[in-house]
């Protein structure tokens, strides 16, 4: 199938979009940056919740806006929101302004996420190759994964050269401005047909989303599959950045880097580890089907991967608390791998529970639940870490997830 795909200029522009989009140089250091601003872990968790909830709410009307003003214009607006948020993150340390920056960032996420997929699908429709959409999207997405790996190395190099984490926000403006120019170069025909904004249509979409949300509670088998997927994804999104302070502690223990100041030592270790993680997670995603084939059913695969993932989370917290940092890092890497293995399996098991006619609605509802769990777990984990330390906080949130397992276990 891959041989049938023509890699024309649009293919490379779509791929370039994904590569540049993932050059968020601050990502591997975001928790350390916020800590350097004097924020507590609870405040950081609240910022994460603001981002998740705002992006989720804004997701509902963005499709209408894109259809009314043109998808390319909405993409340009998305990058402008991103750049505005980066500037605000750089210049301000106050919680109020950081919260506003998170809302601006959420606008960028909501305007960008589904809109670019629509641009790709419109292009495939024009070319008459809709049957290749899975392979085409997969190939362009691989550029995003490569961008994440390169991002870690460039970010580490920038911190090593400048000795500052904060400058990562300014540096991230460059690839995002280039991506803005890239999107502007897309042909106008990809905008699709313009439609007038009608308030009734916006409210109809909101009511439809709420209706789908309510309907979930009538199907217990689907509800379990949804809760299994979204609760794990939510706690992962809330906990994944806590690898950064653990890696910072590891950097201080590496004798080979003793001649470097702390920030540069941390940058070297964090950059190399995140580069390795993104390479491994890319491979893990491709081999998810091999993992699932080892079990008699997808339900067993998703249940066992849940237990393994939460086990890695708890163990990483315990090892951090015991100051066995290297083992804690390895456990965290295991958590990243399990999360990437689970995603294709979760999509498969959710698709088994509902009809194809409501597949988009089902996956959309799963995303809504993931946001709710992430918005709940992020401040809770921050509070636990402030009260008991990074290791104990991570271990406790893992134990809470373990207690929830009988509820989310897929039968």
C-alpha cells in the first residue's frame, strides 16, 4: 500500500507540519521551568487542568469555525495563539498570567488538532485516494514522531549552550512560525466549502456531544472499556512530566558530568533519555499488535497492560523515594512504553463495543473522559507531591489507580 502513495509536494508539506509541530523545546523541561518560577506542584497541576479543560470545551465549536472561515485560516490562528502563549510563558511568572497563557495554548490545541486532519482528508478526497488514508496519515505522522525525538536533542543542546530553561519558550517560536508559513502555503482548495456560522449549529453540536456523553452510561461493557482507556491515559498525562525532576536527581549523581553546572548536567541527561524514550515509543506503537496477539482476547491485553503500567508507576515512585534513581527512571520508561502499546489496543477494544456508525462519537467521548481524569489527577498528584514528596506522591496516585482497577476491568 505504501508503494501506491505518491510523495508529492503536499505529502512533504504535511510531513513538515508534523515535524515542526513537535519541536516544542520546553516540553522535556516544562515541570522544571515552572518549579524555577516558584510554583508549587499543586499550582502546576492546576495549570495542567486549565489547559485540558479549556482545550476540551473549545474543541466543540472549532469544527464549525473551521468550516465557516476556512481551515487554513483556522490553522494560522492556532499557531498565532501558540506563539502568544509562548511569549506569555517566557515573560511572566505570576499564576494568573500563566493561567491565561494556558488558555491561549488551549486555543491553539483546539484550533489545530482536528483541523489539520480535515485538511489531509480533503486533499485525499480531491486526489481520489481516500482508500489510502490510513497509510497516508501513518506516513505523515511518522514525521511527528521523528520530530519529538529530534526535539529532545535540540532542546538539550540549547539548554547546554545557554544555561537556561526559560529560553526554550522563545526558541519554540521559530519552528512554530515556520510551520505557520508552511500552512499558509497550502492550496486554497483544501479549505473546503465555506459555511455561515449559525448559533443553532453550535448548540446542536454541544447538545449532540452531551447526548453521546449521557448515552455511554447505558452500555456497561462500553463504559468499562472507556473508563479503562481514559483513566490510564488521564493519569499518564498527569504523571509523565514528573520524570523530569527524577532525571534531574539522576544527573546530580552521574560522576562523568561533575565538571558541569547543574542546569547543563540536567540538560544532557534529560535530552538523551527523552530522545531514547521517543525512539522506543515509536517502535512500541508499531508493535502493539504483536503484544495483543499474545493474549486470547483484546480484553486480557488491555487489562494486563493496565496492571503492568500502574505497576511501573507505583514502582517508580517507591524507587524514587528510596533514592534508587536509575531503577525509577527505567520504570518510568516502562510506563511510557506501556502507554504507547495500549493506545492501538484501546481503539480496537472500543471499536468492538460499539457500531461503526457511532465510532467517531465513541472515540470523541473517550477523549472527553480522558480530559476529565487528567483534570482531576493533575492537581491531586501535585497536592500529594507537595505534601509527601515526588516519590511518595507518584506511588500514592498509582495505588489509587490500582484500587480503581476492579471498576475499570474489561470483562
